[in-house]
């Protein structure tokens, strides 16, 4: 199909699109005008918001004025100022105050499995639908908008790990978690939470996906590697793309109606045609004039409304055009000549990306196949451009705004590398959108010159950095030497103090040593006396012809002389410390318990008992046992002495 055949179709589409565009713009203008009336009543606050944007880099123009004023007023009360001008002076005089105001405005309230019924619906309905609609080798992309400290993003990771398994999660899933607040993003990247934070997490998930470190809980590494945290401004920054699920819970409600519409346009661009939008409990989209269709209103789940196929509409409308299309063909030829005369390569596509018009330079650049228009994805160099042309065209169509691209690198089919500046602009008929125009300008020579300049600039910058680094090292070394000198002086003073204390201690130890030497000498003298007395006592016990046994008050044996060994056949070391009444000898010791208990009291001085016995040789005899109390110098009883003698039979 030639370009001239498309002219009546485009004309019909333009009329229809123009009417739809005007109706949509009239509907969108109503809330914007109502909101502007509210803002005009607060001109001082609007000036304050502009001050925040200029001086602090915080752009809050899209936030609801009443909510924003309430939070600024709260911060003013905390610092004790009463007017916006005074608070503006306070912000300029206290460098830490802008960050505190930023944290007050951005309420970072989040939790694991917050609003559990909605998460159950996501688990049972949405995630199975997404997984079933994706081939096993295709990635699953999720965006968590306004992630705060990361609980929501890790909740998504847990649910996807349960649905796919850890291995598939690591291979296929990427969860992009974004927020404006760098402080909360830093906390999210650490992935450490308290026991109170994990109360909403089911017990089996806590055991499977968290590790306890002290009194904190750390998300396992498999989940952390699947979540990518980054700073992103929902309104000012470009959205992500090719998403299967977009979670934005309790964030849109802080924006005004105009900003919410802009965010929804971003969301629509970001999602695939079968993607899902998941909002918070306090948020809902109108059932008309929005790019999403509700899936489950109770759980605030929405699906993307596919882009209308204008090419199909044009084919239907073309059947109604009469045969008087010759004027349009003449205009088409004139337009083709104008395109060929324009600098750079020119390409025109409809809102769905279908190729409509090209010029000679574009055919030379991308190949002769580009002359065959009306193809959504021809197999030629144009549609293999190194930037995502289809997504950029869709973005231009959705925003109705131009997109410039600079220094796009392209390897031409004939060989070699060239650089182009691209400009993608919306093509309007009145207020109706009919397509997009793409201009390619060859900037290869400028890029080469820029590369050389950049190379020399990098060398100069590297040399400057080396000089700065050397200077910093010298300063650091000087500071380290000064610190070391001060430390050595302090150490010297400590050593002197310690030396004096040691000398004092040494003198004290010398005195103690002399005292101990005196005690030691006295102990030696007393030990010699005791040894002499023991030897004397041992000679007495040995010299006796009677058996002598000494027991303590508990009847444990303390002495057993040689005559006792000879009489009863038991050596002293065998019975030392044993209870006398437990001995198994030829003497009936149980008959001696009574006399021994008696003499251990203060009553009799001694008792005699005659018992029948058997000596160690087995000879029967009668043994006289004399029990006497053993007393110390104070006449205290310390035990008993038993004198055992064999009675001689009368002749």
C-alpha cells in the first residue's frame, strides 16, 4: 500500500480522534480548575512550596495542598515558629531542618502483609494469572512504588518465592522497589527488622525467609538479591517498563487530582498489556475515563486497558470515503517532496507503531524495504534500532510530548559505527493525536570530536585527582604524626606514673617478704619440735608389747602400732582413717562400741573389757581391752586409746 492510499484514512481518523481528544480535555479540566481556585487562596503557601523547590530541591507541587499544609504546620509547631516567613528563615539557618521536614511530609508507614485480605487475593488470583501467562523462560517484573523501608517489597518476594520456588525466583523475578527518601531506602537495603516488625509475618515464613542475628531479623540473601532498591520520583522521573505487576499502595492519595492522572499515565506506560495494578485500601480509581479496568474492587486490583488499534479503525472508516480522494493524493505527493527536502532522515508512524511515511534519506539509511509502509514490525534495520522505538512511541502517544535522544550508537548494516540524535514528536490535528514523527540527525563527526575532548578532559581530571589525592595523603600523614606524638606523650606520662606506683609496691613487698621470712623460720622451729615429738611417740608405741589403737570421736582410726599389726594381721596404712567398728579382724569390735562411747564422755577415766578373740594365726585367745579417753592440754576429749593385751592362762 502506497503512502497516498493512506491519506483519506488518516483524514477520517483525525476527525474522530480530534473530537475524542477535545471531550477528554474538557473533562480533565474540571477538577484542575477547582483545585487551582483552592491554591489561589493560599498564595503565601504556594510561594513557600516554590521556595522548597528552588532552595532545597523538594518538589511538592503535585501534593494535596491541605495535606501538605497540615504537615508543614506540624513541623513549624515542633520548632516553635508561627509564620511561613519565619520558618523559611529557620530552614535557611539550620542545615539539618530540610531533611527533617522532608521526613515529616513523606509519611513512611508500611508493614509486612499490611491489609492481609488484599495480599490473600493477590496470592490466590493475581500471581497465578501472571505466572500462567508467562513462558517459563520469560522474566517476571514487579515494581513497588513508595516502598519506604522495604516491608512491602520483601512481602512480594516471599509470595513469589512461595509460588515459584527460590530457584525460579532468583532466575526469573526482578522486584524494583523505589522511593523518594534515601534514608528509608538505606534502611530497606539493610533488610534488618525487629521482632515487632515481623509480628504480621506467618511463622512458617519467618523460619524460612529470615535469620535471627541478636535481637534483629535479617531477610535471607535469596530474597534480597531479587529486590532492587533505588531512588525514584513518581512524577518527575521516567517510569519503568514491561512490568507484569505494579504495586502502589497508599501513595496516590497524597497527590492532587492532576498529579494522580499523570501518575496513572506513567503506570499505564509501565505495565504490559496483561499487567496488573494493585492499589491501597484507601485508594480507588473512577470507573470511567481512566486507563485501567477493575478486576476486584474490594481489593483495589486493576487491569490495563489495551491501546485502541487506530489502524483497524482506519480500515473500517476508509470504506466510507467516496471516490473523491484525488486532492488528498496530490497533497501527499507535495508532502513527500517536503519530507525529502528536510535535513536528516524522517519517519512517521501511527499511534500503534505502524509505519506510515518515510523520506529518501530514511530509505538510504535503513534500506529499501522501508518504502513498504503499513507494516507494524518489518524485518529491516529501522525496527532493529538499538533503542526501544515501540515503547518510546507509546510514551510519546500517552504523554503527548516530545522525547529527544542524543548520541544513539548504531552499527550500520554495511559496517562501521555511527551516532545519531533522535527527536520523537507527537503529530496533532487540532487537538487530536494522529501519530508520531521521528527525525534522525547524523552526529558522528561531533561525537568523535566530543570523544577526543572527553578523553583529554579525563586525563586532566585524573591528573587533578592524583594531585588532590597526594595533598590529602600528606595532610592525613601530618595529622597522623601529630596524633601519634600526642599519644606517645600521654603514654610516657602514664608509664612514669606506673613506675612510681611499682616502686611503692616493691617497697611494700620487701617488708612483707621480711615478715614472711620470720614466720617461715618460726614454722621450721615448730616443725622440728613436732617431728621430734612424733618420733618420740612412735618409739614409745613401738616399744610397747601391747597392741595400741587410737580413734577420734567418730571412731575413725588415727594410730595402729606394730603390735596391733602382728596381733590382728592388718597393716596400719590399710586401716588408717577407717571406722574401727567396721574392721573385719579376729576381735569382736562391735562389743567395744559401748565402752568407747562411754569413755568419749566425761564420766569414767577408763574401762576394761575382756573378749574372746582369734589372732592372725587363727589361735583362740582372750584379749583384755583397756579403753582410755585421749585429752588435750585443756582436758578436752579428742578421742580414745585402746590397749589390747592377751591374758595368760593361770597355771
